[in-house]
């Protein structure tokens, strides 16, 4: 190994040891108008990424992007329905027209807060399709569009948001839990397919998180009961999840792929 190669290797190792480094990269965050997605957008922006705030809620997406721009970050809002192929293709096209590249995709968009808890035999086929179309098919469509670009680009990262509810088989949320279990399987298979192109694909499995989004299905005392079952006796917040996403998009995580990382305060041990 000559001196130039040694220097390049040293620089690469130094960058890796220093931790998260999405600076200068371009990240698409779906479901970024509110909740965890909004926190993801800020975390990536504060790490130096140019951020595409993608959401079906046009006003919410623009609000997130405007707030980031006000703080000196580079962000744009795009209205997208992740369950619609043409809408997803437009998201990628607008991103490439604006920034010329994509480095990271965070598939966060999902239906959850509006779901009414009910037994499996009371879930209508229409309710099932609505949840699966967004939570699983939406992830597939975004991975299909952006993943093909990352493969051609020979590098990048995809981070899919699943749920720790998959590990518990949570009752009365069958459609939600099934959709999020599908995200884990999709993540593993896609990691195999994109690995040769140096693209990493991982999943996050958050536990019960205080996102600030109202949920009618939450019962009094439920949060306290969940906290009591965790090894860490505190309520999880959105920023407890975002740091892991930023790490997975960094060079420090370049050999981590196909993994499902549980972030639930120690409710489940694998």
C-alpha cells in the first residue's frame, strides 16, 4: 500500500470513528409533517443534510420545511401520497431536479394515530387495505423508486420505520402490526438485493413514543403502564429515535444492513 492509499484509508477511518456524518447528503423523509417524521427531518438537517420533507399534508410539510429554512438549513417540501406510484415517482423526480442526487430515504409515513383499536374480526377489508396500502405498499413503492436510483448511484441508505409492536403481537391492532411486520421482511430482502451496490437497508422498531400527535385510542394510565414495563423508566420521545436514523445514514454504519433495531426503552430484549 503506497502513501496515498494509506492516507485515504486513514481519512476514511477517521471519518468513520467520528460518528454520524450525513453532511452534504440529500435525505428524503416521508411522513415528515409532524411527529417522529418532523423530528427526523430536523435531526438530518442539523447533521448537515439537505432535506426533502415529504408528506400528504401539504401545509404540514411546508411548515416543517419553512421552520428548517428559518434556522439556516436547506429543505424543501413535497406533497406525496406514498401509496400512489405516480406520486412517489414525482417525489423522486422533484428531488433530483432540485438537488441532483439522493443519498438517504427514511420511510416513516404510516397510518397509526387514527387507527381505532378493535378485534380482528371487526376490522373491515377496507380498513385493512387502507393501513397496508400506506404502511407496507407505501414503503415498497418508495424503496422501488429511490432504491433503483441508489443502486445506479452505487451507494446510499434506506431506513424503514417498523414497530416494536411486531415483537409483542399487540392485540386489537392486527392490520397495523401485520403491516409493520411486513416492513421487517421487506427490509431484509432488499438489503440482500442492494448490498452489491453498497446500499444499506435497515429498519427501526420504535416502542411507545410521545410524538405529540393526539390519539383517541389511548386510555388513561396507559403510558404509565408501558413505562413500568420498560427497563428504562421514562417516556420515549421522538428525538430518542431520530439519532439512530442519522447514525444509520452515516459512514460509521456502512457495514450495518438488513438489521431491525429496537428502540423501546428496554421493553423487549432480543
